[in-house]
């Protein structure tokens, strides 16, 4: 026999309740509501005090998707990660050869992950690193240090990409 419960017995009784639940889940996945994420998104760095980090790391001409995550590491330090998935039709990506050195293949997907350390009490944060994560169409992956230069380029409106980081092992 099928489920004979009335809608009010199913947990969330109304459509508005289900919509609010979906909205809350979306906010949690996007990092919204995390004080460290909000601090970094709204803050600026000495690298470019005119551009908030959240404005540079956003969906737009460079990134097709951006996620934010806050966590506390094993040492009790609050960290924030911002990961942007690149648009692979960027000129910087399109103009790279299909094959790299030593049989490497051009990435089908590429990400820039920027890392910050956050002090919630002092309401400060600092850039602590960045890396490129690349994935081939067949599932091979590689990571490459991105460093400060790539993040500076993103703050200035660029992509931080060059052909050297867009390859993953091919076999």
C-alpha cells in the first residue's frame, strides 16, 4: 500500500515551508550567513584596496560558478575558501594548445581556489594561498600553485590563467 499520510503529516506542511527550507539549504551551500565568508566577501586587501574580494571572486566574465566555504581547521583557525570555476571559453584558455608537454591534455574544467585565514574577533582576514585545480575530460586531475600573482590578477579584473596551469596528465 502507498503512503496515506496527509500533506500536513509529511514533515513540512505547506508549500511556503518547503520554499523556506530550500532557501535555507541554498544559503548554507553558498556560504551565506557564515561570518567569515561575509567578512572576506565584503573586505578588501592591501593588494587592491578599491576592490572587495567578493566583487573579484564572483560569477561573471571570468568565473561561471563561485562557491564559498568557511571551516575551522585542526588547529582551531577559521579558514575561508573561495573557489571559482573558470569559463573555458576565455581567450587565455582557448588559445592554449590541445596537448601539453609529456602527453598532458588540456583541461576540460579549471578552478581557482583562494584561501584566507580569518580572525572573527578582530574582524580581519589575510590571503594565505591559492591553487589551480584542473580536470581533463577523462577525469584526470592536477593541481598547480597559483600564488599571489594569480589572485592579484583576479582583483585587477583578469583571470590569473596561463597555458602552463591548464594541463592534466593524459594517461
